[in-house]
C-alpha cells in the first residue's frame, strides 16, 4: 500500500528583514497509514513549520506534499481550507478552544461545515466526547475545565469529523504529568484502536515513546532518531 | 450556533460592550433630538403661519407683480380676502434710523392683521387721510411721535421726500408681534407714481391672501401659482411665516450648524464602535486563526464580525430611539411655545436606523479585513 503522506524535497524559508532564513531544507519523508509518528528536535528546529506544511496551514517554497495521492501544495487557498476541514484534525499546545462555547459546542464547531443535520451532529459530538470520557462535562465552558480536560475536548474536536490524519503540536507541552499521561493514552488509543494516522511534535521523550515511529529534526534537516541524544533526553 | 457565538462574542467584555452601547445610545439620542429640532423649526413656521399666504414674483422679491392679479387671485377657490403692498424702503432723517416701512392696501391689510390692535377712532382717521400712516407703539416711542405729527421719509426705491401724517398707533395683540413697523396707503404711493413715473404705476410688491383655513394653505398656494404659470410674471406663493423665514439668513445658518453637528455625532460614534470592534478582533486573532484552521473561510469570519458589530449598534440604536421620546417630551416642555409642534417624525427614526446601519457596517470592515488576511500560522501565534 502506498504511504498516506509522501513528502519530497520540501524547502521552506522565512524572510526576516531582507535576509531569508532557511527553516526546512530538502525534507523527504513517507508516512504510512496508521502510523503514529513522533517528531522531535530542539526548539527552533522547524518542527512546527513542517507540521503546518503537512496540515496545509502554510505553503512550502519548493517540493511537494502528497496526502492520499493529492498534492496539497497545488491547491488554492479555499480548496485547501475545504481539504483541511475534511482530512485533518488539529490538536494544539494551548488547546485553542473557543472560550464562549461549551465543550459540546467546541466539538460541534468543525461539523458546522459538513452539512450534517443537527441530530447527526449531536450523535457525532456525543461519541467523540464519550471517547475522551468527558460526556458529563459537555455543558461546561473551557474556563470551567482543567488543562487536561480542555486538551481532551480538543482531541474530541480533532476526531469528530473522522479525519484522515491528526496533527498535534506539543499536545502535552502545557500539562502536568498526570494529565499528559491521560492525553497520551488517548492518542495511543486513537492510533491503536481506531487506526488513525497521527503526527505529533513533542519535546517530551516519554510522549515520543508512545509513538511507533520517530523522526528527529535538527537545523531543518531530518534524521532518524540518534540513540545518543534520545537517551540523553531521558 | 454561529448566531449564538456571535451573541456571546458581543458580550464577552460586558463593560466594553455596555459602554459602547451606551455611546451609540447617546449618539442616536442626540442625533434624533437635533433632527427633531430641525423638523420642529419648519413645523413651527408652518403652524404659526395659520391662514395667511404671501404671493410674490417667482424670480425675486425685487420684481413686482401687476395690479391686475388682485382680482384674479380673489377668484381662486379658498381665497377669502386679498391685500397687497410694497416694501417702501424709506429712510427717516438718516440711515441708522432704520425701520420696516410698507405701502399697503390699508383696509384689507388691517382686516387681515387683527393682531395689530388700533383704537377705532384712530383707525377711522387713518383710513380717511390719504397721507395718513400707522406705526407700531415701539417705533412711536423711539422717535417720540404723537398722532397728528408730520413724518417725512426719504424714498430710496421710490424717489423723493414723502410726507405722512401720523394717524394711528398700533399695539401688538401679544408679545410676539413686532411693534416697530410703519404702514401707509398704497393708493398714495400709486397715485404719486402715476404722476411722476407712470411706467412704475400699478405694480405690486406682494399680495397677501387670507384663506378660510390653514389646511388649504398648500393647495391654495398651488392654485394661485398655477394661475399665473407661463405668464410674463410667474408667482411664488408660500405661507407668510415661510416667506418671512426666507429673510432670516441666520436661522438657515443655525439649521446648517445643527445638521452638521448631528453628522459629527455619527462620525464620532463610528470611531468609537470601530475602535471597540478592532480591539475585540485583535484580541481574538488566535480564535479566528483556529476557525480558519478548521476550514472556515472568509465568509464565516465576516458574518461573525459584521454580525457582532451590527448587533451592538442595533441594541444601542434601539435604546437610543426609545429614549428619544421622553427626552423630546422634556425638551418640548423646557422650550415652551417656541416650537408649537415638537414631534419625532418617522423620517428621523429611519435616519437613526440608517446611521446605525452605516456605523455597524463601516466599523466592521477593517477588522474583517484583518481577520481574513492574517496568515493562519502567525494568527495561531508562537505555540512552541
Ligand atoms: N512566521 C514566521 N516568520 C519568521 N520566522 C519564523 C516564522 N515561524 C517560524 N519561524 C522561524 O523558523 C524557525 C523554526 O520555527 P518552528 O518551526 O516554530 O520551530 P520549532 O517548532 O521546532 O520550535 C525558528 O527559527 C523560527 O524563529
Ligand atoms: Mg514548535
């Protein structure tokens, strides 16, 4: 079976004033269906940039990203938005829930664009909240939930549309150990039980250990996890 | 759901939303009151003009009308009485002694102006004396004139020294009546002109029409003017007050200033609402970036932001309009009978709504543009 994500010769640079800084250089990477990939590396190495490119939030300077056979670097802005809504579930470090919407409404948000009926939406949302074990908190606002609970709502929001892949940028970066553990267990279940393809950026080696695949990014260049630095982190 | 979100967004900062709504409310209230003053001004003019109309040359007041129009006007439906007159423009000794002086068809004129109160025997002696004149009480006092005195005016429009004998002094029926005017017999003027400048005889400056009821003022004016349409001297007929108003340039200026101020009020509130919206949207850039990440396009963001802006202005506008009514009532009581009619017209309310709509839309434009164009990655901020 062809890999779900095929990245070829991806290069990305940012302009700062009149000089441009190369953030990603000739990245090539294949990700298989159902992979749980941990992307590690020091701060500023370009992890988030790579993740944003894969998730269709940003455009590369050169190279191609094929997801399920579609080269997303060729899509227009509005087609890309539609593609994201159908194919990608997002989990952020700071949860990024809408504070004036309840947990239920936050999870329902991505379904607004799907044309499902209200009843169908309710079913999906309930299922997703059940999955993260928060069905009893669905009328709570983000401000009334702990960090770990908010991140679990965010996970429910990411899976509710049943996307092709889930991208997570340091999902445990802002959580205490117990909450982080719970979130990671959930990600594991998503990968193992449901078979979702997950790409997770993380600093945390314990988080990386849950993944079944790991890549290491340093100064914009991709490498397989060097044993030395990996154990160093531990 | 989006509607719910829009409502909750609008009131996320209760104090800020409250203050903005308060501002809109006060602005709409001020706008409404100012507009109402303007319309009350015109309404007052129309109401107090009661039953008298003035007909003059359509081109300008300085062009006369033929005397022959008198009988024709009298034939128009609704016309009860017709008088006529000329602005004489005479000077008493020197220019700084200015006062209004008119040649009028005395009998009909005094009948049309019952507010000029004259003792019957004085009135009789005025009407009997071809050279007689009648002056207001204040004017008589100013120059120390007594009945029987001879007064000489130097003509400016009608050349020569004109001699009059004071026969009557009028008193105003109430305080609003001008007691400093000077009237004499139009026949005296006309007969003299026949002798010295026959070309200028039988020419009338203005006709004054008494109608049976104020209700028919507009229709009567139209009938009179259409009667002389396409003749060599077309007429312009309007209520007496409107005619007088056209002299008072000052009032026009005041009205202009009021209109301008009401416009400025709207511009100020536009700035306030625009600032509120800009602040809210800047704080929520992160959220809008999340919306975009989830695939919501510019259309949805525009609806959210425009809706929020319109919601806030609509609430402020509604409260403002409601508050305008008691405020107008209080205002009307305070200014007494200066404005006999002080009603909030439906036009004012429509203008209120239009102004609020414009404010709501314009205030949203820039924030929408910002939210839609900001790249997602920078909108999400540095998240690690
Ligand atoms: N929008 C941007 N504009 C300019 N430079 C950026 C932007 N985003 C990231 N960078 C730079 O790119 C490099 C990689 O950033 P990032 O991908 O966020 O790293 P990581 O997530 O690995 O910490 C950093 O040096 C950062 O300063
Ligand atoms: Mg990062």
